[in-house]
């Protein structure tokens, strides 16, 4: 776009850095001409999600945000304090269509995908609101990240860029309910992020009762995709398991899980 309007190519780098620094108006860009600012304002907008509600845990300082988007939709993010620094859990969609029975995010279905900058904007807003530097990310909030594949990949590339937030891929974890085909695609993106799998049951029968995605992808298919991901990236894979009484919590379930 910068080349198309006759500006020098280096302006694109300047604008990129400004946008990812957390500006909320093009007027804040001090090394850009007024004429270029006006052109940008005519074609683009800069919007960082607004703080709609905010809750602070009295136990460990965890902060839960409800962020309001430009269209009025509400999403959640959570900032956690660890010995290694501040971590944020971000949303990737407004709602979710995966239908997992234990998850509130899916109750009203999927409204829409978040753009790359709406995902990153959660980090920028939290940093500005708390006056902190966030050092790690988990894409584990509202939505299924691999169901918003292209936008999430672009978010990771922007956020890990030295010209962006510069949060390295090794400090980013993506959590999925198990879209096996997309795990192969993710492995082929050459992004060395960590992968977390929402497993929640050790057999297909048990898993189908909790997670509709299990009807499309067997545990065997999911594990084969995980093997491929590990072989390709050599990054850690973690498995998430929420105990649900009488659904996945018997001693036999534990033994089956251990064998798996």
C-alpha cells in the first residue's frame, strides 16, 4: 500500500512498528508526515479492544479481562503472574462452534473469527492497562484457534516479529480440541510454538460423549498428528484433562490414559 501511494518503502517499517507499539490514533506517529497520516486515516483504522470489565483475584493476582471489540462483541483474556514473568491467555474467536460439553465458550455458538490484530490487541491493552511487559502467550481463551487458522498464524508471526511485540515462538502455546488435519498444517508453518491438546478422555467412546470433535477425529488420528508435529518441530506437547465425575474419572480411565 505504501508503494502504491508513492511513499518510500521504509515508511512501511515505521508504521508497522508504531501500530504494534500500541498507538490508538495515527496522530501518535511522530516520525510520519501529516499528509501520510491523513491518507492512512482515510483507508485504515487503529483499534485496540477496550476494557469492558476487569476482575482481580485476591489469591494470586491473576487478572481476568472482558474486552469490548469495535463491533460491540465481548471476549475474555486472563493475565497470570509466574516466576518467569507475566503470561496472558487470549481468545481467538467470538464464541466457538466446537460444542465441548464442559466449556461455556460454545454455549451460543460461533459469532465470528477475530482478526490477527484483535488477538494481539488483547495483549497490547493488558500491557497498557497494567503497565507491564508480557513475556508469554497461551492461545487458550474463547474459541478454537485452529478453526481460525490463517488469522491465528498471522497473529503469531506478527507478535513474534522483532518489529512487533517480539514475544518469541518458544514462549507461545496454542491449545486445540484436536483438529488433526490442522495440526499437520500447523507443523508445516515452521513456527516452533508449543502445542497443547484438550484430550479429556482416554477412549473414543468417552471422548465423543464430551467433545463432538471426537466424532470427526479418532484418538489414533489425533496422536498420529501429534507425532508428526513433534517430529517436525521438536516442541513440547502437553495434554489437558479436566476430570468430570462419572464421565472420565474412573480408575480404569486413569489406567487407559496412562497406557495412551
